C-alpha cells in the first residue's frame, strides 16, 4: 500500500517512489515539444505542476478551506494532488511526433484508465478513485472553455470538480513553457481560469 502522505516532491525527486510507481518514472524519457513544452520530459513537467500547485494553494486561504473537505477518507486537497501527479500519466502511450512537434491525443482519457489501475496501490475508496479519474479525464476541459458553451460543461457533469480542474489547469500552465512560447494566449487563459 502506498500512503498519500509519502507522495511529496522531495520523495519524487529522490526516486523514493520508483518501485511502487514505475510508470511515473518512465515519463523521464518521454519528451514533449510543442506550444506547451520545449523539449520537456513529462516527469519534469509533472514535478513543475506539483510545485506550482503547492504555490497556488499557499496563496489562497479560502481555497484551502474548501479543499479540506473530505470525499471519504481523504481531503479534496490530497486527491487533487494525486490527480496532478497522474494527470499526464498516459502521454508515453499516446505520444506521436509530426515534423518535430509532439501530440498526445486522448491522453486524458487513457490517463484516467491507467490511473485507475495505479490507484489500486493506494487502497482508496471507490468514490475517491472516481473523483481523481474524473479530474484527470477532464483536465483539458478548462482550456477548451473558449470554444465550448455552458451547456457542454453541464453535460460533462463536472460541477462538483470545477475548483480542482481550475487549480490543476493553472498549475499545469505554470509548470509548462507555454508562457514563454505564447505569452498572450497564456495571459488570456490564466485570466479566464482565475
């Protein structure tokens, strides 16, 4: 059994989770190159997302109060952290390259399925696994809000995870090189999410 409390940036960086979570460490060799990532490993990106998630949570007391609510055994904050950890877990399997640019079509859908299998090692209640995988499956949805209407958001039944999706989206953008490559688009999206 893996304890959520053992999942820290320090332990991840020290490779202390390599045995129980080998899928995560395989992402060190999965390199992305696109508008969001400049020759960036998915593992390094994930670490940057976790770092930025922690920074965002330190700044917002209201958000922290909200995230102390429990789903079953664990808080929304703990489950959000696991969602961030595994949000790109299927990029290795979905990555394609075309003219030096990488794409990971449907990585969020395949990632939710892969995460469900990995999360069995944590012995989480089914409701918590469903919560995490729902966030992973929908983590790109916030980015597409520019193109979708409110009806589509309701049809995806994401009302109960909107704060987590927004926070993960912010941490995801901050953990990428998108700001450097597309500063105007970065600013628009950050304003829309905030």
